[in-house]
C-alpha cells in the first residue's frame, strides 16, 4: 500500500471515530422515508416476501422499513439508492 493511501485510510478511521463519539458530523447522510422504500419495492412489482429475499433481508426488516419503525443503513441503504435510481440494473445484477 502506498504511503498516501495508508495516510488517507488513517484519516478516515480518525474521522469515523470522531463521528461515532459525536465530535464530528458526517459529511453526508442518506435517509429514506417509509413511503420511498415501499415505492422502490413497487417499482419491481414484487411482494414484500419476494423483495426481502431479493435484497437479502428478512421480511420483518423490510416491513419495519416500510412502516417507519426502522431505517435501512449500510449496504442495504446503498442497494436501495441504486434500486431507486435504476431498478433494471439491480434486477439484472441480482438475476431475478
């Protein structure tokens, strides 16, 4: 690994630590409302069970997102952002 890349990585870890402790605000935050998650699923014209299986989450998790009890994060959030922008690409990638 090059020195510059390593130093960038250390800086990122330090920033993540500060964000976690509340000393620094994240530079960007993505949030989905329950309606958006449901609308994304409807773009695929599938049931909750089928969509949950397709994106690798439990049906309970998907229902919690759609009903506003929880919010997607991490890889699921990234996948939903891509699915919202280009559902055909997601369908092709997931071979469904």
